[in-house]
C-alpha cells in the first residue's frame, strides 16, 4: 500500500443508537488539501464515498 492509499476499518460509534463510523485523521488529509477548519463535500454512492476539499470539483 502506498502513501496515497490507506486501509481503514469501519467501526461502531455509539450516541443514541449504534451507527457506522470511519475515523479519518493524519498528515495524509492535510497533504491532500484538507486543512483544519475547512469544509468538505461528501458524495455518497453505493459502495463508494467521495470526499472533496472545499473548492474542489468532481472530475
């Protein structure tokens, strides 16, 4: 696995009811343009999440 990709595990997060959660953190995010405090767009498709930094467009 190279620096551009990472395997993560979907975990269970408990608030009022258990829901799936995917923790994303680390230098990889900032290197990809996701700065602390910035907004993101999340596109959801079956079996796929696309996370775009604010101002980025889906290619």
